[in-house]
C-alpha cells in the first residue's frame, strides 16, 4: 500500500480516546521550593542592583564630565527645563555687561560716576551683585582726569585670577597748550581681581595702549622720539621681560596725536596705527608679520587653534595663509578659520578651516589631515563652531547643524532648524544651542543633543535684539539704545 492510499476506519464502542485529565486543584499544584524561590529573588535583586549600579556609574561619569566642562571657557551652565531670566539690570551693571572684561565669574568695567570720578566696578555674573568698586582719581597734583571717558581696563579672559590692568588718562591744568581730547599724561593701574585693591600705579606715555597676556602686562606706545615701543612687563614691579621697537616714526594725527590700537589674537599681539601699518608679535615679542604704510591689506591676521595665526582673506569662499612658528608664510589653505567659540582642547595639533566643507590641517606644517563631505554651498562659510570631547559641531545659514568626528572628519549626525540671522552656536555641555525662528516670526532658543542631534530643548526667548554670552551665562540685550540687560539661564 502506498503512502497516498486511504483506508476506511471503523469506530468501535469503547475505543474513544481517553479524556484529557483536568488540571489539579490549586492546592495540589507543585510549588517551587523555598530554596528555588530564594534564588529567584536573589537573581532579581542582583539584576536590579546591576541596573541601578550601572545608572549610578553613568550619572557619576556625566557629573564628572560636566564638572570638567565647567572649567572650559564659554561653556554655559546647564540649562533647566525652560529658559528663565535669572536677573536683569540697567544703568551701571548693564553697561559693565556690555562693555566690561571678564575675570573668572566677575565682569569688570569702568564708568564715570555722578561725582565725575572715573571708577572701576566688578559685578558677579551669576547674580548681578556688585563685588567691589574702586575710584581712580588723579594721583598727581595739578592734573585732572579725562572727563570724556573712564579708565580703559583689560584682563586675560582665558586665564582667571590674573591682574586687571587699567589705563587712566588726563590733562595737566597748567598745560595751556593741551588740545581737547588729547591726553597729556597717563598712568597704568594694576588691580587685584577679586577685591579691587590697587596693587601698583605708575606713569606711562600718553599714547599708551595696554593689554594683558598671561601674567604679563603689555604696553604699546610712542616713545620720546615718536617711534613704536612695545614692552612686556611684570604687572606689579614693572620689570621688563622683552621689548620690540621699529625705527620709523609713528604717524601723528593733528587732532589726537599718536593713535595706536593693541589687542590680543590667539595668544599673539596685534598693533595698528592710523596710517595702516600693522605688526603681529609672538608672545615672546618676535615680529611675525607686518604691513607697511599705504599697502593694501587683503589678508588680516586671525587666531587659529593651538595658538597659531593665519593671514585670512574673505574674498570669495576665503583662504587662510598659515604662519609657521618662525613667522614665515606656510601653505595657503582653502576656506576661512572655523573659529571654535568653545574648545576643550580635544583633537590637539589641528587647525580647522571651512568653506563648503570642513578641513583639518597639521598645525605645525599645514599638511592636510582630513576634509569632510560637502555640507554647504560655500557662500556663507561655517565660521562659528564648538569642539567638545573629540566632536566638531557647527550651524550654517541654511538651518543645518552638523556633528563631525574631529579626528577623521566623518559625519556623526545632522539636524535641521529654522535659522535666524544670528548664526552663533552655544553649548551647556549637553546640547548644541541655536537661535531659531518660529512660525509667528519670533525667536526661540533650541537645543540638540550632542550625542545624536535629537531636539531636546526649546526655550521661549524674551524680547531682545541681541543674544550673547559671557562666562557661563547667556545675556539678552533688549535695546541697543539703553544699558538694560537680561541674564538668562
């Protein structure tokens, strides 16, 4: 018989299949022994403990990471569930926020009081409370302070705890030939940053401009023969550390005398005069670059990562001439500097530029390290970026945020938002923050997680014209015509 043949089957009474036995009563069911139950409880407790322990470890690591980032300049304090006004002020405090320099968590600035005495005041950025106030009157008889402005103060904002250095200028009452607006005397005043105590005070040339570079006070001025003289000194004693001078006389303006500008760029010093001459000096006073009178400046020194400087042209999609350590011109790099408003020092040894791509270069030689995929049109370069924990974050004018691996240039994630005119990016160590337009044309602050770019924060923005940051806080400026400011967090 084959497997496919069918056979008739006759059912015989009594041949029915045995019925399925009913389930035993609850009391008669077999139970786990006490030892087995104890084992299950132990296993469950171990699993719960492992999960809790893992979460505690992750939380501890995140707290440690945020504590580390709190020491990185320009990383904001962690935001809460909403954007709140922590404090607001106008008058002197608002003026200090807008024009002052930062020293640790203090904002230090100057103003002329109702009594006509120039005064330096410090407020605590987290609260807006006054920390100290120091009046700086003329120290010599027969001299009056310049009534048009207060002292000009400087500090190294990247190195908290350093001195605050102020330049006080004025005219001598007995000087009948004094021209209005042209100081006939000047003094350098060194203040202790946490108390405002005057630590040192000494005269300097009337044309002096001051800067603070690390622990050194730098003075640029015209000397007795009218030539540029730049010195780095001990702020307290005045002991000279190095000097730089040029043989050609400085230009003299008929109305204002010798006019100089001095500022710090990426740990280097830049000096400029009214006739167009400029000088770029290394931190130890070496001349790295200079332009001559009447020369057309097509590339301007800009700070790069790692204390390097490039000569940057903004024509077209831009280009950057890297200056080597000895000041000699290095290779011409495509794009303009991808300025890192926040940089924790990860991916060391790299210089970053940007056009329609991001580019990374060896900071010492200028050799190419990587370039990203094309992520922009090159018309508006990606210029404001954040570098944290080995990742590079940027936002462009089209409303795109990108996160790249800073070691390889590979894309980690992208996200989109509705951009406003302000392309600044901020971070509180947990998310990238950008200004975004809403459907009704107002603006809000939106946050995207550093890990994967998911939208994790939306905060309504008060009615402000400008949003900026100082220290670990955001500040909103409602009106350029007043000194009112809002501290946001």
